[in-house]
C-alpha cells in the first residue's frame, strides 16, 4: 500500500506505543503529513529516536514517557496535551503487550497485565480524547486491534480476550460519538513484522509478514476520507504464506 495523500497540518495527534514497531511507523507517517505528534511509551530512548525522525520532516514531535498500565500516567499525559496543545484531533491507541501460554497454566496476574494495557489503557485514552474532541465536534480515534479481535489461536486466550474487548470498545464509542462528529475505527492486522509477533509466532518467516508501514498507510487512508464517510473496521492480512 502506498502512502495516502492527506494534509494534517494544524492537527495534533497522540500515538501510544510509539517507540517501536507499528506505533513508530504510524507516528512518522502522521508527522510526514504535517501533524504535531505526541508520542507515548515507557522507554524514553525509543521515543526520542522516533521524535528525532519526525522532526527531520519538519513536524513537531513531543515524546512523553508514559506507563500505559498506570492510570495516573495516562491522566498526566493528557494534562500535558491540554496544556501544550489545547486540542487533540487524532488518537491512535496502539500500545499493547503480549503474554502467551496455555489457558490452563496462565496466571491471573499475567491476565490482569494484558487487560490493563491492551484494554483499560485504551478505554482511558478514548475517554480523555473524547472529552477533548466532543466540544469541537471533530476528531478521529483509531484503535489498533488484531486478527485475534475476531479469531482465536492456541495459547493466546488472554491476548485474544483483550483484543475482543478493544473491538467492543471501538464499536460502542463509534455509536456513542457519531452525533458529535467523531469517527472511531479499528484496524485489525494479521501478522506484522514486530517483536510482539516474533514472540507470539516464532514459526512464521518474517519475510511473509506485513510491515509496520502497511498499518501506517492504512491509518493515513482512514484519515484521508471525507467527513461524510466512516469505516468501522479494516482487517488486513498477509498476502502470502511463502517468502517473496
């Protein structure tokens, strides 16, 4: 997929999990189209690296080290957005963790960790973003879910549950904010060449996987749509089971 033509100058975006993988690619894509981008993740050095790449395109990038498992950290992140930007036009909920193993042996602590980052953090970010968007009757929230948002795989019960939860959140929020001019979509990728997928599916050849840039270009596609069009969800799968 080639980059979509969209002008984001004057807009403010937040990307969670922006230090690497899909989040990094999405943040760079938004910056390349002129958006000011707030970057949230735990590792400051990775955020700074992403920010430096965005700044080379002439866009503003603001790294904010954030533990998305900590509600107070999320509230502090949005307080900074309110103080420094006063608005939020685009939210990309991308941060996620994956812990895998048979359900019968899976610890409740690991289940709680996955749900806290993959579902609760997204809920809190959506809530805070909506409070900024509703008064302006404008905004776009894009949640990065997964193929496991509608399919099940062995040894991924907790991760799958969290992505089903994220999809349910997306559907409900889209209906709830439609009359306020806010669009909410989910992107559900199949295997993407990231550290998370390498951990979940070490059997897959990286050469056959989607690239983080494929997801970034999909985000730009959604943002390029006119305000008369809304997309509930996009499922993107890898095109081949053999190396290209």
